């Protein structure tokens, strides 16, 4: 288990991490997610011991490592650039760590980890002879061979194309689950975070905006930033009625529905509507009237921008068999899911 208690990191007058506390449970994958400059990579480097805290404490496996150097933390890091030695072959790269520490079984362990990532036939190749995805797996094997308590990933898929990113993230997740690894994973890609994580820590301006499971963050964002950053969200004004148990009526333009009020006071509120929860029908059917201003075909789905009485709405529709061009008059209704109150 990794635990941060009131940790801050300052560089002169700049605060990169501001009084954050969280826990990564043993055998789980936690993603640090946020835009560039939010503090997520600095947080990862604080776990690794590549940076030292300005305030607060860090424990790994119950041991206080706040002042411990990187070499005494029992963690391994997979860097964004892979950082493979270009003059060593694949096997030598993977065996390097245990070899330096005098482990006579270094090459045997390296073979085992290469087999684990599906590259046991590539040991004699040089890094330059491998694809980006293969180099990434070599970097993972090199980290695993040290048998760390915690494995750290810093934007591990950013150098890969979209199709390869999906495959490699699936491999990382499968490996983490099969070996029961404790992993801290940094990315700015929301879909990547949702796909691989047990827990997501959303960061903004050096602080933690929200911590939770992927579904919790997507369906119940704590504030406007989280709602907009985790997936796309249409943020609109609405009117909340008197509570009826855990639920309350909501008036959204001419639409009426019920949703969990989450303690919100009746009156003017803000709600997040997920793009896939908006249902469009051409013509003047039930619901709000709207006009399609932009229409885009993306193979697996259609994307629309729709002008409506409650504002401009971004809509994702999975049915590509009936595309509607710009200018189409539509009726707008909402599915039973994907609408949530956004505090603040």
C-alpha cells in the first residue's frame, strides 16, 4: 500500500503539489489523471523518490519512506520515453538492474520476464529493431525483473498510435491483475484512465479534485471540472424540485425527469448531461425542439452539435445507419442514465 498524508512539493515560489492525501491499496491500479501541469507526474516522482517532499509523509508497505532515496523504496518506474539502453540488446536491457546488484540469476530472471510480456524470442534484438509497442513491453519487463513492491507508469502509451495504445493498455491491465501488482499510473487520457483503473485520482492545479472508481467519477462528478474532464459533458442550468426520498424532480427546459438529488437544495442547479444520453429524432416529436448545426461521421458513431432551448449540446449517437445532416430539425429527449447534478 502507498499512502500520502498532507504532501506538498514546492519549487521556490511555485507549488507543484499542494497538501494532497490519498491511498493506493495493495494489488490495485490507481491512475493519476489531469491536464498538463496539474501535478500528477510530480506526484509519481515523489512516490519514486526522484523528488523529495516539502511537507507531509509518504509510506510504502507501512514503512515511512518520506526521506528515503529512490534506491531504498522498492519501486520501479516505466518512463514515457522507455529509456532503453541503445547499445544493449533486449535481454541485456532487462537483466541490467539485477546484474548491477550482483544477482547471478539476472539473465534467467530477464528471460522469465520477457516471456511474461510475450517477447522471449526477442532477447538478441537491439531496441532500434523493435516497434514502439515492443519497446514498451521491454521497459515493463525491465521494471518487473526487480520485483518491486510498487510499479510506476509515467504516460506509458503517449508515444504509441491509437490502435496500439488500446492493445498495450489491455496488456498492462491484464499483467497487473494476473500478478497482483500495486501500480500508480499517470495519464492525461480520460479513456485510458477509465479502461485500466481500479481507482482514479483527478488532479487540478496541484490539488486533488476527486478520488473514486471510474464509474463513480463518470456518473457522479463532484464539480464542474471533473464532470467536464472525465469524458465529455454538457453542463446546463435546470430547476430542482422538492425532494422525494433520495430523488427529486428536475425541470430542464421543457423536459421533466427525476434523478438523485445528492443533498442539493431545491431551486436553480447545474447538471451534467453525457453526450450518449441524449436521444435525437428527426421531425417534431416529443421533447425539446432543436437544430443540428454540425454533423460528423466517425465510423463507430455519429457526433452532432445541436442548438436547443437549453444551449448548444454535444451528442454522440451509436446508430450510424441514419445520419442527419446539418440543418435537420430534431426533437430531443434524454435516456434514464447519464444525467447528474454538479455541485458548485
